[in-house]
C-alpha cells in the first residue's frame, strides 16, 4: 500500500451504521488495548467477547442513554478507515474515540479528522482527553488550536482498600431516598449540585426487576455529627462486572480530611457485590482531595491531558 497522504476529497464522513457499531468500538479500543487489559482486569479477547454480547443492546443504549453522542465513520474506498465520537452538551462538544486503523496510519487522517471537527463544530468549545504519552496526537491538537486545560490521573486499586479511620464526629452511611430531603447545605455550596443529584436519584429509583440494567450503583453519604456534608457513589456495569468507578466530588470542605475514610467505606460496601477493583480519577473535580487521599494510592495507570479549543471570534 502506498504511503502517500490521503486527500480529504477522497474521504466520506458519515454517522456509523448500526451494523458497524461493533467494528467501530473494536477499532477505537485498539488504541487502549494495554489499558483495558492491565487496568480493568480482563484480557483483550474477553473485552471483544463483551462487545459481542452487548451487540444487540448497542442500538437501544444509544437511543435511550446516548442521544447526545454520535459516532462518525471516516470511509475511504468503501472501507471504514478511521472514526471519532462527538458528545454534545449545553456547554461544549467533547471529542473522543479518535482512531485510525493500523494500515492507514501515517497518511494524515488524524489531521483531517481534527480539521473537520473544528470546522463543523465551531459554535461551542471542543474538549478532549489525550494520553500524556501520545505526543503525535498532542502535537496535532495544538496545531489546530487546542490548549491544555488540566491533567488527570487514573488509579486502579484492589478491594479491600484500607486508609484510616474516620475522625471523631465523622461517619458514613448508604444513601436512602429519604435523605434527599436533607441536602440543602450541599445544594447551596456545591456548583451544579442538582445536576449531580440526578444521577443519585436514578440509582435510588432503579427497580431490581428492570429487564435491562445498564448500570448498578451504591450511593453513599459522608456525615459530620449526623449531618450530610458529602455524597459519593460506586458505579459499575455488566461490561466490567468486577471493577467499579468511584465518583466522589460533591463534598464540602469540612469533609476533605475524611475523604480517604469515606472512600474506604464506599469500597467496603462493594465487597458483597463481588467487586475486586475500583477506579478513581484525580481530575479538576477531585483536585481538592489530592493531598488527603493520593498518598494511599499506588502509581497511576494512566495520565491524560484535558485539552480545549475555544470559540474563535472573528
């Protein structure tokens, strides 16, 4: 195959067809093969099997839960050679799942994709997350106006996970639906708290008899003298049945020193569900808890740069 660059005029950009969705995600995951294997605790072969098992639900998931997320195929000579995903929110666009299949790398497709995205989705800022080791991609993004916004680190830890006991007067509990009436302090002090709370409400309302359960969660509350001063939850799905993600950033400043103890409480509650590992991200949202928590963690499995391209004002 010639190593000549491909001209954008030779390419077709279109939405991924339902019958192509499995192939799309297999190709997208090739770039994180090592991450999926070592971090999430299962082999690439098993990951592909999970994709196959979920094949019939992809369309339903996309329609119900991902109506603002669109997968795009880049077609050359009737073949999907690259792709990307655009997630639309009120504030911005998020660019993800950018891939080029191995035999078409080095032909300028990544630059064409980024140029296309920045041209077509120019009415809002565009945000993306790129591995800190992916120097080629970082160079391309900078070339098209993306600037570093912040950095993230991903940690994977085993369960049981021990840190330190709660300080006197502090404790934690499983969040119950009745507790939602006693969150005025959090609502006043935490930005966009009502948006955060929606995720907890969905989990509390979820029926065990529901035919299709995409996500399972354990919602918890951090307390100071029996008053709720923070929320945190563990989330996992059928695709990663033994690894949960810990989401715990809606916590008032007075709970910071007990953050590690709160995470230990949450992870202990996962043991009956046969959860073996948990994933926690140091990000802009969890930065306030870095000093009180990161010392209990092992080395990060992945470090990323969050980049953003702002709206260009002519």
